[in-house]
C-alpha cells in the first residue's frame, strides 16, 4: 500500500519472510492473495482461503430510520450507495462524475470519510451542480447498517488500481451489499471481477472512466 511508511513496509515484509514459510498453516481472504503468498514465499501448499464475509443480517423490518428517510427520498428515486469512508484511491471523484450522468439518481457516501477527500467531493459537486443529488452521511452503528444498505438500488466499489492491495482486494462493503440483497458495480480489478463473474451479482466497470461506469443494461 503506497501510503504506508517505508520503515513499516520494510518491517512487515521482513516479518513475513521469516514467519510465513515456518507457519503450520496460512490463511488469507482471496484466491489472488493466496496465489501471491504461495509464489512469494515458495509455500509447498496453497494457503487456505477464508472469505472475510459480513456476519450482519438484514431482518427486513423497515422502521422509517433508513437511508431514504434520512435523505427525504421517495421509493422510485434511484440510490447509488458507496458504503464506507470516501478516501484516497477509492474512486470517489469518478463516482461523482458518473452520478452526474444519471438523471435523477442520488449518490450516497455512507461513512466518515477523509477530510481532504470530502473537501474535493464538495468542490466537484459544486462544479457539476449536483449538490441536490450527492450526499455524504456519517457512519451508522453496525446493527443498523443493513437497514440503510437494503434501500439502495446499486452498491458501489470503485477501488483504483494503484497498488497490489487494491488489485487483490475483496472489500467488506461488497459482502455487506450482498447481505442486504443489493447488486453491485465494481471497478475491473482481478478479484472483484472473478467474484462478480462467478456469482452473477452485478456488473464490472472500466476503472477511471466515469462516462462508461453506468452500463446500458441498467444505467438509463
């Protein structure tokens, strides 16, 4: 991850080189990371993949405190949800530009974001004149998360291809969308592409191209 301090990256790398080959078992969260670990540390056996899947449950009992109620939206207004902090490398600005191309759609960032990133979002929102359709909401308690998630039409994950961590990631938000029964749109990164393709849970978009983020099959 490029934003880690150089010493910390060196320390973790050195620790892994000593510890991983000596472990009785290696467990990781995606096939891509398993393959990378096996190759990097010349492991005789491929690491076991144990998905970091959300244990949250959607009990399906709307109580008027969900996403649309907080925003004052009616049922037929499309909601595009980015769950988790708006932060560097997560494609926030591309999502705003893309949302501006979908008439009537509301883009929601649900989670406490980075101050600098949220400032750039506010600037871009003003520039594109979409302040009535782009919303930044504070985090909610985990036990109330899915009552917000289930009211979205699309769940978004727009990680940028800036580092190996992103290329091999399966973000928690994607599994939270699925727990709430919401289809996803993800940037074209190897592990996300594999997950979406194998299970038919949404669409894969071209990273860094807001004009092509919304597929004709659902974006019009």
